[in-house]
């Protein structure tokens, strides 16, 4: 399971010209699920995301977590995070989980993240053509892969 985590001042997701989710200070999470992912990957990633110290303290140092700043989150499914570009010019997505496996894991990820944050999480819609807008704060963009825990 891979995420691109972006610290944002604001972010939104729209589907067919309708705003599906909007947040102020927090994180935009692009979530890529592969066929070997499990609930263990979800638990590890969610714990990492909510405790990652990426928000500035009074001295401008990144010492505060998403929980510390009572920040919000938006989760957007992003199968293209598992693109393989080794051969040719057309990316292969063979590692990305098929919807029958990915959708339940996506929904579980959202539920666990909401539980850890103690509040609802904004979302896109799995498989939809989405428009994501964000104001990256910093910029701070972090890649996390649950297969690289050490």
C-alpha cells in the first residue's frame, strides 16, 4: 500500500462538477492499493499518518502531528501509484489491486483513519474521474510505502 501524503492549507475533491469533500488545514492522502495489501498495511499506514510530525510548532519546526493540530484529511484512491514504467512508454498497472479487492481495503482505510482521528474523513469516489484541488503547505509531500517499514 502506498500513499502520497501532502500537507495542505486547503484541499477539495470534485466529481462531475460537484464538490465531494473539502478541508482546511490537514493532509491530502492519495492512496494506492496493490493486490498483496492487507489490513495490517492499513493499520500501520494510518498509525504512521496521524502521528507523523509534519506540522509546524511556534518556532516553525515540524514537531506537531495531524492529531496535535486537530487537522483534517481527504483520502483519494489512486491506482496509478503502482505504475511500472520499466518497459516502453505506457505504464503498467499490474500490481494495482482489482476493484473487488481494493474497494473493501479503501473503505477499511477510511474507517480506521476516521477512528484514529476521531472525526470524519473526506473522500473521493473509488474509480470516479475526480478533480483534486489543493494548496500544498510548505510544500510538504511525503511518500510512504507499507512494504518499506524498516
